[in-house]
C-alpha cells in the first residue's frame, strides 16, 4: 500500500469517508459517535493520509494533535473489499510513526464498544494500545472505549 497525504477534495476520498461516518454512526448510539466529517479533517491540527493499492483507495487515517505531547488517532477506515490484507495495520503503523516524528509521547483514541468495532479494537490492541479513561473532552460513555499507547519508552 502506498500512503500519501490525503486529499479531502478527491471524490474517491469523499465517498470512502462518507461511507465511514455513515456506517460508524449507524452502529453507534445517538450522541456517542465521534467520527470527524470532512470539515473536521481539514482542520489545521489534523494530519490526514490515504492508502492506495494501485489506483484503488483502500484506507484512510488521521492524527489529531491534542497538545505538544499527546495525539489522537482519528478516522481510521479500510475499504470493506480490502479488509484482512494488512492495510489497516499499515495505516496505523504510519500514524504511530508520524506521532513519534512529531515528538508525541502518547497516542490515544476513542472507538465504539459495540460488536461492529471489535475488529478495530483488536487491531489497536495488537499494536500495543491499552484501555484508558476518557481524554481531551470525552466523557465516560458505555458506548465508547478509550485506548492509549505510550510512545515515550519505545
């Protein structure tokens, strides 16, 4: 997979992100969905990437800078037809590497607690993320799981 800086004006990117937010919100209780829309991904504190298998967009992912030493994984999604081929792990690895380059000491994320999100949780845990409490404005929510990765000692 080739990872590039994401173009949030590319119709292919817009379509995949629309699918991601629509599907995630449909699988989450009202008020518990935190997926970024296009305007959120265009914010200056967001780095956004796309993953390509040839000319096919297969993955997206973003890194939100929360503070000088803390970042958040956002908008991770892999095209349904391209799942189970390692693309999500490659995108997550890219986000982790980018966080390290930026000097971040901690990388956190929020994801859903429902069955739909179990494969994502397994991916994050396989990359060293562990459970944590809410961070950066999130609140306890039975529909959310909070995970974090300590980057300071790795």
